[in-house]
C-alpha cells in the first residue's frame, strides 16, 4: 500500500489527530524526564558490575555499585572471596595531591581502569595519570621527564614508541631516554601516523613483536591526499584546522608503505616489506585501527614473521600475506573476494582471523555461506582444512585460542533457537573438529570478559528488562562464583519502567525485524500518543543501542516521559544477521533502512490503538541525521517532524573508506552522472512538507559541516521553511553542548508533535 494512503486511512480510523495532545508540558514534566537519563538512573542500580579487568595472577578486578557508590573489588578464585582492590580513600588523596587545582576526587565514585599488577601493588590509570597502590597507601607515578607524545607501550611495559616530527621514536619509561628510530619521515609522509580521514590523532599506529625486539608499522603517504579545512569561531583572525582527508572518488588517497623496525641490534634498522604501497584500509573498520588496535597485523610468537591482510580500495577482496621480518620478503597466502564488501566479523569490530604459524595454519572468517563462520586453513598452501562452525547463525568475536589443547572460545549470535537472534552467547569448539559447545545457557544477552590465559571468564548476562547477573565461570562454562546480582528496587521506585521488545516484518513481508519500544511511565492505553523513531541506518551497526540491561538507552525513556512512544528498529542493511540481510541495499545508501522503518510503523499502528499514526517523528545523529532528512524528503506523508543531527547528507563529501566500503567505488557515466547521483539528500529537499530541524557542529572533524549546509542551500532554493542550529565550537558528538541539544530536541517534538509550547529555556544539565 502506498504510504500516503496508509496514513490517510490511519487518520480516518483514529479520528483523533492533534486533538488528543497534552494540555501543556511543564518544567516539572521536563524535570521528571531528566530523571530518566543515564547519569540519574545509573546510581540507582545496586549490584551492577563494570570495568572488569583480569590481572596476570588470575584474579579479577571490577567495580560494584551499591547505594550510588562504587567499590572496586578484587576476586581471587583461589580464595573464593572478594576483597577491596585498593584503599579508595588513599587513592582519592593521591589524586588530589597530584592535581591540587582539580575537582576533589570522591573515593566512592572513582572511574578507575587500566589495572596492572606491580609486584604486590596495583597500578591504576585514572584521570589521565597512573597511580600505584599497595598496603602502605597510594601515590602518583612520575611521568617521563621527556616528551608528552602518546606512546605505544612495549610488551614488558618498559618502553614506548611514539611519533615526533613525522618520525618514530622510542622512549625508555624509567630513564626518559629517547632514541630516534626513523629519519626520513617528512610532512604528510610520516611513520605510524594516525591522521587520515576522520581520524587525526597523535597516536602511534604499530604492533610490537611479542619479544619486544621488532615493531611493525608503516610510512603513510598523504602527499597527494585532499585536505580538510575547518575555520574556528573566535575574536580576531580566524584559527584554521587542516589535516589530510581523502574523499570518495579521489584519484589520490592515503596509502601505507609497510615497514618493520628492528631493535635487536645496537642500531635500529628499518626493513621495508617487499611489496607495493598498500591501501589505507582494514577488514574491521573505516580506518586501519580496529577496536583493540591494528589487529590486521599479527606477529608469530618468535617475532621472526608477521601476517597481515591487504584490502583493496573497495573492500571487495582481502588478501592474507606473510612477511619475513628480517628480509622484508612477502608471500601471498590466501585471498577472498566478494561481490559487495568483505569484513572479518559480522559487525565492524575485532578481526576474527588468526595467524597460527606454530601449527602451520591460519584461522579465517568468511560469510561465504551467507553466515559468518570460522574456517581452518593450511598456511603453506592456503587451502581450507576444515570448517569449524556452521549453520544459520554468526560467529561474532574470537575471544581466546589455546594452541596446546587446540580449543577456540568465541562469541556468537543467532544459534539458539527461539531466542532473540541478537543475543550474544559464549561457545567453544576444537580446531580439529567436533561440536560447538554452549557455555552460557541463560536466555539473555551475555557480556563476556575472558582471562588472558583463557582459563576463566566473567559473564554478565541480562536483557533490557531484567537485572544483570555477574558470574565467574571456568573455561567449560561451569560457575565458579557469583560476583554480583543487580537489584533494581531503587530504580523502579524512582519511576523507571523497562522498555519492551517487539518483532515486526520487514519490507518484504517475510523477514523478522527486532525493535524496542519506550512508553511513558504513566502510560494510559486510552490515550493517543505520537510515535518517534530513533534511527541509525548502519550498515556497520543498527538503531538498537543494546540488548543488555541499561538504566537508560540514551534519552529514549526521557523523551517518552514527555508524552511519546519512542521506538528503535534494526532494519535490513544492518549487521549481525545474514550477509544478504546486511547487503540488502548495498550500493543504494539513500535507502537508509527507511522502507523497513515505514513497514514497522504500519504494523505497530495496526496493533496498538494508542499509537497516533498522524503524529510521527524521527531523529538521529550522524548516519541517523542523514536518514532523518531522507525520511522527511522521501516519505513526507509519513514523517511529520524530523531532527537531523550532524548528518552525512552526501557521501561524496565524506571520507573515502566508509562510503566506498558500502556504496562501491565512484563510477562516472557518459551523461555526467555517477552511481552516487541521487544518493544525496539535497536532491530531494524540494519534497519537504513537515517540520525539519537541522543541527551541526561547525568544528565537526568527522562529518564536515558543509554536509548540512548543502542541504540548507537546497532548501533555500526550494523556498522551504526549516529550522537550523549551528554550534560554533562543537565537534561531531557536540561535547559540552550535548545537553543543550537534547533539550532543544525535546522542545521541537513537544512543540510540533504534541502541539504545545515547552517550558521556556529549561536548563538541562548533567547530574552533579
């Protein structure tokens, strides 16, 4: 059914429209809504666990909440009892001493992390500094006397490699002594640099060999790469920020020349791998760095060889190669080519391939069966030896591989029949064959943190409506201890209600889609509620923020408290289902999952008479901002109000890697058009009928602000009314302006969907 006829029918059935709007929305309503934000609700959860970290002695450190306070505990499986990990008051005093002008540290609310054993003491990272705590107390660790550049620590923690003046340097952390490792780095042709596209940091991108004698990195060639320019808002002469930013379709983009720095001799030596320059690409992200580092490079245990994956510009092929670290000789081992785009996990995360030279094998992840599974290959020939996992489900993340027992532990989704296919479970399987064994039987989403030796893992399982339970389990899944069981009594007493899961059919009328619904805590089924869709179209992730328990999912519940139904649905084109599901609109990015979003609205309105299909809003950020504008322009009879934040409204103006992965390389046609023509929101701006609010940070170094300004230009030329907010100093995520933006978002929906005025200039601030 055509969307406009469905909407007219829904209006006729409802007979309501705007007449059922709330009489007014007051400051008290906004205060009540604000109480549902994460910084207000999180302290009301007792028995929650966060910051899980394993130490090298087999004990585990974690933060446990109770009464709005966080206690950091250390559990030793040998003793079977938890104990304070450190003296909280002593650490707070050490923080205050090291930062006398800073905000006093609260010993009951320490955001600690980076735990490491240091003899009988514990090293802790907090507020950008390191501290050492033992039985005598806590003290700040002295920083190196030289340099402030961020470094990549060696395996033993004694040295750090860092970038200075386009070259790679080494710092001894005890003495502060510095050694220059490379000498031919120059502007836009530097070693280990992290400044291409939306990433431009001072971090050093490299991988240490296990013995600390070699470093794998690259010399990054950006000399012909395009330049991004942002102009700051300030008094006097404008300050300009510039960095290398390759665009879709550019003839010249960023390339990397792979090198190994040999530190085994007195004089460091640079060994260039014998191969042409490689694409600045990875199998795990739209940057060379994955969630846990430069994972597409893996060393042999003896440090004599390293394996890496080269990915072509369009991400259609992934080639596994092995290099001799001493000579730089490179051997091609295996290549997989796909019709759309290859990635080494069903969602862009950690890579699932592994280099196993000790057994002359490698582990490979492939979606060639339409599902993501693991395959064991011969390293010498590249030929497949056996398929380790199979079925209509996905391996999500390789967690641990034990070479001695030839056993692999991994996370997977969709394997357990009758459960939410997005629920993560933990499994093990043998490299020599055998059945996959489920280690986490509970029907819930499992957050797994394995120990480094793989002997145990922490399993925190929950759903969006059930409290988390934190268990310590052994490698076979047997429960060793219960670390914590969350209690939601105080949270529920404050008015919190759990969101609801739902299932609808996709655009094809066959495929199940999974979503979440947020209702006002004082929901009244006799009323009519406007419905707001939160959208993030992917394709690398979806709209649903989490399947685990969270006291807040962004401001979904807070927005619902003002008199709305809020939903999020993962449409086709998003990950963690089949490969064909994710590739549903490959090369047609303007789709933005919207046919599925509209289908979901139809079905939910038909099921629930309290949903007012005449009052439909949508909002999103970044890719969601893009999708929101598309919804208002291409489905103007469905979506009446939209808020588009920081949208990448034309992927020809975005960095090359992300767009070319999901849309393909730019193909120019004889008539002057291309495969990107008609994929930008400006082309459809003339169709706007509803209320559209565009927002962008003027210092957005991820999605450049001209993305939104081009839509503004098209709307002006089409003589369309719209609203615009430009934040002079904000980056992509709005930073300090985020609460102001949130309040403006609430105001816009209240004004245009409820039809009443919001409380004037309500000040929404972070909880103290």
